[in-house]
């Protein structure tokens, strides 16, 4: 009699009870089932929206990351140029200090002719994997729009309407209920499919970001070292100039 | 309606299966990365009875690596530490694999540690877990604890998928080995492979039996199970495939999805999934916040470096100019010295005119000598400043 709402077999419980009670219970359980499936369907839709949003945010973050990588690369180039400039100024100082020092320069090796990177902004090849992941994720923009909660009021009202229908038409046979249920199941399945593909895209994005970040990490380390040596050089050059 | 992930179709033989495990998880567009990586992750992710629960876990694991975040304990299965270890093993293997991608074929020695780890750690762990699952399934079947049975099925399905993924990874690694080392490798791997395939076969038989049992139990109920439509469809297609292949090629069979007898389990799985998704969303948002906060620092870095570069360049130019100005003194100095020397010499000689001429001559000599030296030095300075085009342009203007 006191079977829990989540009974294993709601219809089996009815056999023990009287007809009226049984019918009542049956209706109640059916309503329960419908309600829960509707709730789950909504839940899946919301989760799907969440997923799309995450994807969007991830794409934006990775774009920023790429731009930062470019900036870092430019900084590294400038540091290299500064290094060369410092070497040149060192020679100038030598020639200024004494006439003989300047002559000595003549016999020293010529300054390294290594021209730095071409002056145009060089190509910054962001990790290609990240790029592709971003491309595929960007295509989901439309999906994001339609799954955004603010834009989906219409659908929700439809669902509520159909649910109200099923609740009121209690006397109908089981067939329409099955339809609703099946519709819910379909919806949930669709949403789950979309979620899985969305998750795979997110995974790719994450992996791409991982490699990108690793590269930038290395670059940062190199940059730090170079800047430190550069700093020391600048300080010593400055001192020497003052002593002139 | 099997999800795209589950529509894997691996070729029959184990060996062939490795090189062609493409198109598993990611969309066709995303092909940039080496293909071998995907199947493992995707299958480790796809190998679940309830769909995307594992996916959240794998993604979480990845972001784990990057952001070193501590997650709350996942409720999926016991022995999560071994799971983590196995995953890390796989990641290490991937690193080795990435290393070895530079050369086409590598010596056995390079891959040996990875393979050893496979043989000694990953696969035995999976086999052990599989055996435990088997025991549990039998126990629950006897005691008729359907929900626990169902859980065990799910977990076992996952384990089988992982095991398969490991085998595939190993096979892929084997492909990389040079021709001459292959027999040795075969000898090392074959026992493990046989054991694994035997265990999988046994398990699948047991599994299908008990799944049938489950199905019969719940035949009576029609509409109460939430995901019945999906699982029935999935189970049917899978059972058909199984029937066709028999027990020939293990990789081709995939464990039939257990049917979910009650609403509760589906709801619970779904709730887990939802939680994971929410966490994932939070994680992504936090990541983007981090990135944008670092943006400012990077901007400052670039600005500073820029101004430093400009300053250094100017300083160098000025130094060059200073050096040149200094050189201008040379001819004058030469002239003076020449005059000073020549004058007294001439005067000593006694002839006034000769003395003056000698003085003048000496002056001219000194001047030309100094001029020569100046020219040479200017050339040198121009060479120094060759890296600064503006400077050389200036000097060109001056000399013209």
C-alpha cells in the first residue's frame, strides 16, 4: 500500500489495491513519470546551454591567449635587437675612450652581421591544433544562440502546454501519454548527443590550449633569461658611458 | 541511436586496429593533432554505459594537469587512485609517443620502458579490476540486487573500454619500432595480449548472459524506465553486432549497454553529469578570467620592452656621433704636430723660408695623415652601425 513513488513497477503495485485506489495510484504515478521526464528534459536543455556557453568562453580565452603569445614574441625580438645595439655601443665607447682603442677595434672581429628578424611583424603560428579547435567551436555560435535561455521562452511554453494537456486528460488511454513520454525521451536523447559532441569539441579546445600554454611557457622562460642578461649589460654600458 | 563516439568500427585484427583509429571523438574538422591521441581519450571517455559521465572526468583530468586544481572525489568507482595511475601511465606513453614521432622508426630501447610499464602496470591493473567486476556481477546476480548489478555492468563496461584502449595504445607504440626489433617486442607483448583478450572474451560472455537475465526481469515494465528507448536501441544494435561476429575479433565487439531498470539510476547518473558540467563551466570561466588578468601584465611588459629598445637605439646612435666628432680632432691635431715639428727643424736648418716651408709641409703631411686615419675610422663606425639603417643613412648624407 505504501509503495514509494519511485517504485520498481508502479503497475504491479496496483494489483493489490481496490479498483478506485488502483486507478488513482496509477494516474498519480503516471503524472510523476511525466513530470520527472519533463524536468529531466529541461535539465538537459539547460546543461546543453551551459556547454555552449563554456565553449564560447573557451574560444574567447584562447583567442586572447594567442594574442598574448604574439606580444611575447614581439617582446623577444626587441630584446634581441637591444642586445645587438648594446654590442655596437660598446664598440663606440671603445673608440671614444682612446685613439688606440679605436684602432684596436679595427683588428677585432667585425660585429656580427646577423640581421635580426625582418622588421615586418613575423608570422606567429599559433599552435595549429588550437586554431582548428577554435574554428570548429566558432561554428557553434548559432547553436549557442538558440540554446541561450533568453531566446528559448517559446519552446518552454510549448512544453508546459503539452504537459498540462496530459494532466487534464486523465481519462484518455495510455497512448497519448506514451507519446509525450517518447517525445521527452527523444528530446533527452538529442540533447545528450549534442552534449557529447560539444564535450568532444571542448576537449579538443582544452588540449590545444594545453600545447599553446606549454609553448608560451617556454618562451617566457627564454625571455626572462634574455632580459636579465640584457639588464646587466645595460647597467654596465651606462656606467662606462658615464666614466667617459 | 548510438552516439557518434560509439559508432567506432575498428578493423578486425588488433594490429591493423592501431593505425586507423581515426575519426573517433573529434569532428572531422579537427584533424590537426596526431590521430593516435584521440582514440585513447575519446574511448576512455566513451567507454561508459551512461553517456558523458566519463567525458567530464577526462576533461577534468586534463584541466587538472594544467590548472592543478583539486577536484572533489568523483563518485564513479572505487580504486580511483589506480584509475588515475593508469591514466597517467597513458599520458606518459603519449609523451613518449610524441617524442618518438620525430624519427619514423625507433629502437626498441627507447620504447622499452613505456612498454614495460604497460605490461607490468596498466594492463594487469585493468585485468584485475575486470576480474573483480566479474565476481561482483555473479554475486549480485545470485542475490538479485538489480541496481548494484547494473552499476557493476556500467563499471565493467568502462574497464573493458579502458583495457581495449590500453591495448590499442600499446599496439600503436609497437608499430613505431624498427623492423629488426619487432620479434623481440612480440615475445614481450604476446603473453600479456593473450591474457587480456582471453579475459575480455570471458567477461563479455558472462556479461551478455547477465544482461539477458536483467532484460527478462524487467520485460513487464513498459514506460517507467527513463532511458529505455536509448538503451534498448543501443542494446539491440549491439546485440546484433555481437551475434554476427561471434567471438572472433574482440575489438569489434563492444559490450552491450546494460538496460537501466529504474528511473533512479538514470536520474542519478544524470545528476552526476549535470554537476560535472556545471563544474566544467566554472572551470572554463575561471580560466578565461585568468587569461584576461594576465593580459594587462603582458601589455605592460611589451610597453616597457618597447621603450627600452627605443632608448637603447638612441643611445647607440648618440655614441656613434660622439665617436665621429672625436675623430674630427685628428686632422687638426696632425696639422698642429706637423707644424710644431717642422718649424723648429726648418729654423734650425737656418733658412727662414725653408723653415716656413718645412713647417707648412709638415703641417700638410700631418693633416693628410690624420685625415686618412679619420676616414678609416669612419668606415669602421659605419660598419658598426650597419644594423641601424637610419644611422647609416645619416652618415651617407653627411659624407656626400
